[in-house]
């Protein structure tokens, strides 16, 4: 919200590197995506996870080489679920069954200057749900993502 100069929260059509793109300008996000794809990552992330009963113990090591960038960055771990289903009861989608992917159930963050931190998530045992951890390092001023990775938890031991 702050990075895009808004005074209220909205759900953007397209959000890339923390910046909102209007749906009317279809070429702008494609151009930005091409630019981002060519840029090398400016942070490294190592993520490990182990299952302990219904809990997932996650450990992340993140490094931002540039001290100036590191001072303005945060490292985060999100626990996400995929294949969640909801039956819409009212509104324009009334009667429709929707499937939701990448639903953030928990988010834990730390300044990147800490270089590493650990997090624990309780994973619900729902049939058909496909959980994952997503780790990312983000510039807290601009919203730019310096590095990101996802770790599916289906095979986590």
C-alpha cells in the first residue's frame, strides 16, 4: 500500500516486484517481467524443513551481499496451502465453487541483517491440501523481491 502511494488497501489486478500495474496497460507488466527475469538475484536463500508430528520446523539462511540493500531488507517465510476449495454463497460468483492456490496461512519475518532465523508452523492435516513454504528476501522500501524460493512439503520428512 505505502510502496504504491495508496492510503488504503486494494487488491490489484497485477502485482510484480511490489508494484501495481493497471489491467488496462497489458504491455507494462510484460516489459517489467522481462526486465526482472534478466536481472541476477541479489540475495541468496537456503531453506530447510523437517516434519515433527503435525509441525514443520523451518530454518532459513538468507544473505544480502550489499550492506546498503541488507539494511533495507527483510527475510520472510510464508506457509501456504494450495488446492483449497470454497463454495460461494452470495455475490457475483454465487453458486460457483472456487479453488484457491498460494493461500498464505502464516507469515514470519525478520530483518535481513539477522542473516538467519528459524520458524515453526503447525500444518493442518486436510485431505487434498498441498502445503508449501515460500521464502523470500524483500526490499522493505521499494517492495522489490531480491530472491524467492518455494519448498513443497509433500515429501518433507
